[in-house]
C-alpha cells in the first residue's frame, strides 16, 4: 500500500509574454505515492518541465499548493526551500548540467557538501555510486573530458548522493544517442528500485514512460491518466 | 570545519582554480597582478617618504635643536637631571637613562673667503658634542678635535661650504659676527678650519658651522646660551613629563621649547606632505577597491549558470556569496602581501638608487635627503593594507549581493 509523498493541488501557472498571458498549467492536481514511479508525458511546450520545477520547489504557482509530507512548499522561506531541494529531491536534467570546475567525484559530492555531510562519509558514498555506474576510473576527470552518457551517469549519482525521497528527472535521455539512452534508462530504474526511491519523470518517449508504475498525460493544462 | 565553511572553501577553491573558462582565470590573474603592482609603489613611496622625513627630522634634532632646549646653563640642568627619578639609580646618571645634555651657544655671522662670502649659523659646542649618535648624522670627512688654537677659533665647515670657499683643514677664513641685540659694533675675527663634515642635507650644509666652545663663549652672544637635551632610550613622548620633573628641582622658572617648536614651517610642511600622501593613497585605494569589485562582478557574470545550478542543488545565496568573498578576498590578500613584500624589499635596497641619484648631482634633489636609513613604517603599512582589504571586502560584498537575484530557473529550460 502506497502512502502519499507529494501532492500537487489545483496548480495554476501562467507566464506573461508581452501583453498576453500564457496559461501553462490550470487547476492541475497530481498525487505522487511513496516508492512509485510516475511518468508525465505530453507534447513539447505542454508545461511538463514547469510542472517538475514547481514540484521541485524551483518555481512557484500563481494558485494551488504543493504539499510534501504535510508541509506546504509555498509557506517555506528561501532557506527552507533550499534545504527541501537539497535533502529531499534529486534532480536529473536533460542537459546533465554539471559544474565544469569540479571533477566527476566532486560533482557527485556537491549536494552532500552543501548539506554538510562528513567528508570521509560523502567521499566514500560518492565513490560507491560512481562505481555502481561504472565510472570509478573517471572520478578525477572534469566534465569536459566525459562523454554525454558519462556526464548523465555522473548527474544520476549526484541526484542520489543525499538519499532523497524523490528523483525528479526531466527528459533524462533526451540529449543522448540510442545506446547511451538505453543504458541510462536502465540505470535510472535500477537505482530507483534498489534504493527504494520515488521517481517523477517527464518524457515524450512512451516506451520510457511505460517502465513507470503510473503514467499521466499533460493535456489541456491538466494531468490525466494515460491509457 | 562547519558545514557552510567546507562548502565555501570548496567553492572558493574552484573559483581560483578554473579548469573551464579561461577568462575566469584571466580575471583572477589580472586581479592578483594589478593589486600587487599597485602595492609596490605605495609601500615603496610610503617607506621612502617616511624615511626621508624621519631622516631630516633626526638631523635637525641631533645637529641643530635637540629634542628639548632649555634656556639656562647646562650645569643647572645636569644637576637637576641627576636628582630626578628618571636618572636616579642608573649607573652613570642621566647618560645611562638615555638622556644626553649639551650646552651650546649660537649666533649668526658672515664668512669671507678669497672671493666668496656666505652668511652662516655658528654653533659653539664642546668636543663631547660629537658623540657616536651625532657622528652618524654628520659624517666627519676630515677633522681634528674642535678646539681654540692660540687666538684662532676652530670651526667645522660642511663640505658644501669648504668647496664654496675653496678651503681645507688648517686653512683660515675671516668671520664677521652679526651684532646681537644691544650691540653696536661688528666684531671681525679669523677662524681656522679644523674639520669638514657632510650631513648630506643641503639646507644644513649651506649654513651650519660648528665652533669650539671656548671661542663660542668669547664671541657669541651670551643670551644665546642654551642646554640641548637629546633623548635616546628615554622616549621623546615623555618630554613634558621630564620638564615637569626638572622644574620641581629648580627654584627659578625654566623656559624651554620642544624641537617641533623650532623650524615650524618645515614640520608643518612635513605634516602637510604626509596628509597629501595619505589622501593620494586613499584615492588610489578606492580606485583599486572599485577594480576588485568589478572583477568580482565579472566572476559572477561568468559563473551565472554554475551559481544557478548550485542553487538548484540546495545551496543558499549567503553561502555562495561567502565562497566568492573568500576567493576574492584571498586573492586580494595574497596580492597585497606579495606587493607589500616586494615594496619592502625595494625600500630596503633604495640606498643603491639614492647613491645613483646623488652621483647624478641633480640640482633639484639638493633639497632632499639622499642618504638615510629606511626604517620600514610597519604600522602605517599595516593600516594601508588593512584599509585596502577592508574597503575591497565591503565593496565586493555589496557587489556579490547580485548573487541573490540569480534564480535556479535561470539555468533550466522551460517547457
């Protein structure tokens, strides 16, 4: 039996574009159960990323609320939102944004460094994660020396280092070739399953979405169950 | 190390050691070089100016005025000094207490050579006047003991005057004493050159002539008799205190003056020069702080994406600001230190440059001291460097507040 980890209630998000107001999400509601893998699919520009940003505490809606374990995100201060993102969310983005001035190992360690984990502990954990994704030999390399697939694997390790409850993945294989995509998909689902994490995934790839336990389609600014 | 500190140090390290964009490295290197290059002339000119001012002041104090002048006989002062607590209990009285007393008589006269004349200030002193400390300021080139030989007063001339009159030791010059108050006749005399000295300072060399004590008592106005007091280990700052103690030992009221009450124009000029120099330094420091701020701003602009990403990962603005502040302050401090050390090193070796300048014999430099000990003004340098560091930290901190406005979403695409 799943209990609810994250709830989006009646979310409305509009963007101002010159004189016109663009509605991206309207009265959207979504429940993410603990341990589930939830895929959001939809056309380009349908607001999938906006939905993830709101769920991850990176953006705020004009109406509605995001509830994480009985805590309402909109009532949190900046510092609390930062802590929320750092401790509870693991982000994986399409363009695997890594910090260029840090090595792969340091990139993985970064969230735990921000959190204040003990150095030995975080180094050990980061090395374990890199080993798990077959990148232990690349730990000292900077992102510029890594391939697209390797960078995305580093980003995956970085998302997991703080043992977050939820992994938010935005088109995680969108910028990779077919072979790398397949490897990253498998790693993502294996790691989420091994570590009993909740996955909130945005993709336009139906085959990837079908690996999730729940699939929603973003249509007419709302989430509907995909069948 | 606490949580934010570890993160801040890692961030600062990454700012200083870029592997990515080369313009970031160049900004840090530019910052380091500019501040260091700026500090070198500032420290050098501060040490040079302070050294020269101190050098000139020392020459005036030791050779012309003393730290204190008391207008009474030196025996009275010596007796009084030996009865005051400052001198009691020391093996050799006041000398051991770091206080030197000399009786002098002064007066103006005109020296006549074969073809030249020159107005001079005559100062009669005992042979003991040329002690180790004074000889350091005086550089006696050739000298016999300063004493009256038969009927001829003995004098020490500066090399400047000796060359002017084309005389050497043993040569004679005519002297006409300018009448003092109440006197109606001029008194001509012959004097014999017994020594040639070189203070290295034109303003003294062109007019100061030492005369033997016996002749001074005979020729110079009695009312110009004074007792010069020089402090060594005793401390100049206690002059007032010493005078109070002396007054308590003497029945009649003592008239006295501090060294800075003579040649007031010169000391006021020194004070003004110092103020002008500090004002110029302050302007330069403000400009440097502005530049440091501009570099900090440039670093942030170049790292907008990284900063936004760190915010996505949960970093707080204040910790990112602290990381940048640490990096910029670290580079600034290191370059201030390097520039200061180079400045001090050059200042310590400035004698070589001064010797070169002296050899060039540039007329405009005659009024400057070209031979002096550069005593590094540590406290002033610390104030100077501390001011720059503090100003840059404040302005950089203000500039870094821009980080607050970088949002995590700035790095993400919107769909």
